[in-house]
C-alpha cells in the first residue's frame, strides 16, 4: 500500500468517524429538544396550578372577611339589643345560630 493509499484510508476513516459523531450529536439534540418541550409543558401546567391556587386563596380570603364582617355586625346588633332588653334575654335567632 502506498503512502497515498494510506492517506486516503486515513481521510476515509476520519470522515466515517465524523459522520458517526454527527449522527450522535443529531440524536442528542433531538432528545434535548423533546425534553425541553416536556419541561415547557410541565412549567405551563404548574403556572396554571399556581394561578388557580392564588384564585382559591383570594376567594377564601374574601369569604373569611365576609364572615368576620357579618360576625362583627351580629355582635354589634346583639349588644345593642341586649342593652335595650336589659341584658337578660337570649332568645334571638342569631344568638342561637352563634351559640351565644
């Protein structure tokens, strides 16, 4: 085998190795792309979950504030009623509802 043949074989071997490396790189890039898409979908799902949770917390907070306001109003009315009645009567429906 001549030196030219050896050089041609060396170049051919290098090209084959380069081709295999390119295929492996391409496969890796495709796998990474699929992984990135999956992570993106998961992030979108988590963002939606966070939004729904925030909305639920806001609704619960509004409900708690409404209950507190209603309770405060009831107590003011009960105290006023109690002062008008001499403070002894406890037969008001609101008193029974609140266990007073």
